[in-house]
């Protein structure tokens, strides 16, 4: 028996960073995101030799361990170990033997929520294998708890919930409470967005945890400039939601452009001269707005290019050495199946 699962990566449209404590604990956060046809995959193959094997196919990293109730968190395969440790602790109460193979369509640190999405995919694979009683909220919250509490990795909450639910979602955060509001976007609007949005990989990754820690410190220390910027970014998530639902897609570029200006005020690590040059090149070529995906500092850029400007923007950005990734939107969240 082979158990497989996949979960979709997401692009953040507005509100990014307002799901991070302590800002969301004090003021409440709101995020608008959409899942795309890029995925994190997990495959479990049970074995009976008392061993656990991890194989990260995209990184060509492999490790074999003796099966026991808890694997040591030591900087190697920590995400995979973290999921296994919680599955054993919370559900099966005994060691398991298996080979776990993973693959992600985007590099770590790319800004599309790859790490959290991978955790959701692995949880989904265990759910399928062991018939665990987990709904979308349960799965997302468990994935969040593994990353943020067990592994003490800095970050917000949107990625786990996007991967579990799929689709376009307006998410609200207040302390430990998360409310996912699925949006019914008309097909013609989705088609137009897919045509007008370019996803450009800068060729560099970044340590999102350090940027997120900087944002959290600004909120904790009541940095007025940073907090006001987060208030503005949160408001743009409401404005963007209205634009998507009512078909006012021509407002997307300006909202992204204004949001990018405020996002850079949340932390000095979000942008740099290379990123600024990419952004200015895209705008000069015809894009009306854009933003770095995720925490910032590198990874994927998203640009809104109406009226067939995508072709000129593509031509100019390719000169800077990055690459484009094709995608479509998907309404499906984490999925699993068995190959017998």
C-alpha cells in the first residue's frame, strides 16, 4: 500500500503579516490569499523492519532512523520529525515504521508558504493512512502547532489554513481564533486574474523567520510607523476582497502598489536594492502594482499586468535573470489517496 497526499501553495493578495503575533493578538489580523496549482507532496509507504526513512526528493536528502515514540529534533528533517512526533503523541501512542517521501514545487524560503504547506500535506498523508478524525480546521491548527509551538519556528497562521482549505479565502485572526471565509469568485474574474498576474521567481530565497521576528518586535515595541503600516495593509485586504467580488479588477494594481509601499515599512529586511530594481523594472514595463510574496527579502514577486502588458513585463524581467512560473487557481485544498 502507498499513501499519497498533496496540498496547494498560496499567493498572498493582501494583509500579509497581520496574522503574526503580537499584532493579531492586540488588533486582529485579516488576510486575503488564493491557492494555486503548485503543490507540496507527501508519500507514505508502511514498512515492518522497525525503521523510519525520510527522503526529501527535491533536496536529494535522505535519512534513516530507528522507529521510536519520539525522534530527536536536531536540525535535520525537523519538519518531518515534528509531524511524526505529534501523530504518535496525540493519536497512535506507539512507534510506526514507514518511508516518507516529500517534494515541493517551490524552493524553501520562496514566499509561497512551502514549509507550512508541506506540513499540511504530511499531516494529510498520516490522516489517510491512520484514518485520523481531522477536518480542515483541525488539520491546519495541528500543522500550525507543530511549527510554531513544537518546533518554535516564527511565522503566522495563514499558510496552514490556505493549504488545508484551498481556494480564495478571506481569513480573520484574533489571538488563537481563526475564521476562514471562502470567497466565490466568478470564473471570468479568475480567468482575468490568471492572465494578468505574473509570478516571478527572483532566484533567491530568504530566511522568513528573521524577517517575521523583526516585524513581531516592531509590534511588541509599539513602533508607531510599523504598526500604522500594518493597519493600512489590513485595510487593503478588505478593499481587495471587495474588488475581487465585484469584478473591479482594475483596482488590483493600485491596491498592490500601495500595499507594497506600506509592507516595506513593517521591517527594514523586507526589501533591498535588488528587489527594488525588480519592482521598478516591472512598473516601468507596464505593471500597475505588485508585491513580494510571503515575508519578503527574496523569493517570488507577484505583479499585476492589465491590458496585455504582461508580455512586455515578462521581456524586461527576464533580462534580470529570474524566471516565471505558470499557475492556475485551485479551489481544492489538501487531498489524499491510496495506491494499492
